[in-house]
């Protein structure tokens, strides 16, 4: 999943991001309420981990705005407050779950998994790639009924190229999709993922072409 983490405590935010990335998710990391509100209006994601106490707009204000514009993304609220009244306020604003600080990273990871399972109950979207089929919800690549063993981050690159529908996709954009906005990972890692994907897909007549200075495009068949 692509997860947005909004937390002004940078040490805690980094810890959350490291744990979620270790679990195979991409993470967009933000520390300011106004910046987060704008980001959530413009960028797609699967889940939001949102601190209540932020500089600029509060987490409750951001969440209320999300629900007013009918943004259905699941939200886990984080706060140092632990009173029943504060929990009720957060849930009434539209939160799907609530964690009071301090919390164990394993508990956060478990709640993310639970909300992820709820999301995948929705109808799946898939794309045919010649004889292969890419499930965009579960990120699985299938050859008939057989699931191919492809690492999740390579599948994220493939899904991003597929969804571009023939348009060139830059390394920077691919890096954001794999690791999240603000990641310190070098763009060269995308070259490695693309190289591995090319080898895996060559036998299936699927080509990833590089457009120098622009990005990568995906082609199915000999065209």
C-alpha cells in the first residue's frame, strides 16, 4: 500500500516510516498540517496515519476536510491524548482507528494490516499484459492461475508503468511510488528494479523502454 504519514515529531515519523517500508509499503512523510492538507487533496494513497497535534492545521481539521469532500481513505489517528472524549472526537470526525502515544510499532503495523484487509474486500482491478494478468489491488502477477514470484517493489514499478498507459514515467516519480515522497533512497535503485523486470518479462513479450532524460515506457507485444 501507499501510506501517508503525517507526524511532526520527526524521530517518531522516521521510526514509523522505517517500519512500514520494512513491511513492503511505500510511505509519504509529512510534518506540517497545512502541507499535509494540500498533499492529501492532490495525491492518491491507500491509507493515512495522522497525528492530531500538528503545526498549521490540526489532524482533526484535516480529517474533517477529507470527509467533507467524501475522501474515503482509511485514517489512523495518533495523539498523546488518551481521554475517552478525545477518542470519541476523533472517531466522530471520521477516523477508522485510533492510537494513543506511546504505542508499539507492532500494534501500528497490525492495525495497518487490518485496514488493508478491509480495503481489499472491494472489487479487484486487473490488467491484461499479453498472457499475463496484473492484479492492481493485491499487486500479484499471474500467468494463468500461477502467481509469478516477483518482489513487491518491482511489482509497484510495473503497476505504475501500466497505469501510465504508454506515457513516459520518470525515475523520480517511480521512486516516490516505491518508497514514498521524501525518501532518501537514490534514484539508481529504480534502474536495478527496471533491469530485473526486463529480464522477467522478456519471455512474455513485454518491453520496458528508456526515453533518455524523460523516463520509462511499457510496451506489450512487438509494437
